[in-house]
């Protein structure tokens, strides 16, 4: 079976007909362009200026890269070393249909590809997708599918995915609120949604460094503890550019995100960083948190989180 022929297995996930014919993919009667020969491009209209800017940015800044991952085993070990991704892997069911919106170089998508899960990795950056596809091919991972697609024009059926995640992506779009709504639309009732966003207050010191970076350029790493820990110059430069020279980001709060959940029919499940026991299963249902819960989150943004850029992850279940 050719690499493109694999897509026949997932044709039922799309809004319109997807067919494989003479080594081409045909979507809605239109032949899809291929990125580097094997990644289908579902974008068939002109993108807005900001989306084009972000696409160009991540074509140049392929973050994260695969320098520290020789094969799937090393990628898997890397994923298991992170508490959040380890628990995702532990709690996602066998055979789940998973969408990563803004998959970048595809490391999370490929990490989650075990247990016969059906993985869809969507991004707008050709360079990042090529890097992820190269690793997929080298490691014979046949249940992961990378595609170029716009978050504001998703081609998937409504109520399709068991788990959708957009981790550190929505705040780089022109409208994080609308992008979240599109993510909810393609998640099935009872499915889990996870979004990672920059924290309005936890991002304070990063914003200061962004201003300094306009003068120091990449040498801003000398003032950043996380950057100083990175031994590889290429990896360090990618981190510095992504954190301190990114052309667009918006800032959010857990309470704001809770309003999105309420408006779009999503029940609160979890918030990371936790105010409760960090060993609590991340997909476990719990009562809607009170305002005091979010105030506590605001007051307990610890030093480690601030050093990592003021980031939080909100998890919910579609009603």
C-alpha cells in the first residue's frame, strides 16, 4: 500500500468525499497538492495575512525538532518523561480517534500513536509537517496522518473525534475563541478537549524579555534560565525565537476559558497546573470549580511555571 493509499482508511472522517485515484488524493472532486510528496494540503483558498505570517515563521523555526530522538523508542521515552503527556498516554483509550490541532513537527501526535489509536496531526507549516512526516516514515508509523489544514476551515465531520488537543497553538491564531469553537465542533459528545494557552499574568516576565530581545536578539538566552539549560545551539535558538521573537500571541486566563467552555457546551474536567492533587486522573469528572478556585490558581503561579512562560492547560468534556 502506498503512503497516499493509507488515507482510504480514514475517508469517513471528512466532510466531503476523499478518494485515492492513480496515486492522487481527490477531495471534494479536487486533486490535493502534496507537500514533499506525501502530506496532503487541504487549504484551497487564500489565507489571511496573520496566518501566512505564522506559517512562514514556523517554516523557519521548526520547534521542537528531532535532534534528541533517534527513533520511536527515544521519542516515547521523551514523552513518558513528561507528567502531562505520560498521563495522556495512560488514559487515552485503545483505538481512540485523536486530533492534534497545530501539531507542529508532530512529536505529540507520534508519541500517542501506540494502542492502535488513529492520529490526525494538522498544521499550517510545511516545514514542520515535513519534519514530522519524515520521522513517521522512518519509523513505519502507519496509523498517524499529517495534513496541512486551516483551523478556521477544518475539513472533518462534526462530532467525530474522541480526543482533541491544541497545546500552545490557539494563542498564535487570529481568533483563539473561534479556533476553540471549531475544535469543539469536531469533538464527539462525551469526547475530551484539551487546550494549552499562555497565562495573562504568568507571562509577565516573558513579556519583559521579549522587549529586551528586540535589542539583544538571540543573545536573550543569557538572561533566560531555561535557555541556558539547552546544550544544542540549534534547539536553543529555536526555543528563544519561539518564546521571545514570535510575531503574534494572545494572553488568556482560566476564568476566561471557563466561559468558552460554558458557551460551547463543554463541562470542566481539569486544569493544569493543579490546585488539587497532581496525581488525580486528568480525565476524571469533577464539579465545576468556583471563582475562588481560579483566584487560587492565579495566586499560586509558582516560580517554575513563570520560568516556563506562564502556561496553563484546560481540559473539558463535550456535553
